[in-house]
C-alpha cells in the first residue's frame, strides 16, 4: 500500500508535470473525475489510467509492484 507521504510527493510531481495546482489534482482524484487532468495524455492512455485510478485496490496493487516502485524512485530522485 502506498503511504500518504509518497502520495503527496506524487501529487506534487503531477502538479508540476501537468501544469495544474495540487488542489485541482486532489479534487479530481477525490471526485474520480480526471478528464481535465488527463487531457495531456493520448486518449487511450488516459482512459486506461483513469480506469485503474478509479479502482483503489487496482491502484494500490499497481503502485506496489517492483516496477512501479522503481519508476517512482527514479521520478522522485529526478533521474
């Protein structure tokens, strides 16, 4: 399971990368409406990501994989 600190870091990075506020990202995550946030992705990629993020168990499973942990580490470290 992803902890609150890592989630906050991810929200901050997403905010920077997508050019939107942390508040907007958090509201979109909480409401399940990520359409505006995901507008910069390819339509198919955005749809797949939204489906995973709507399912809390699927999101936690995805983020707990070794590949996701490695990617998150690279993102957080800026590598």
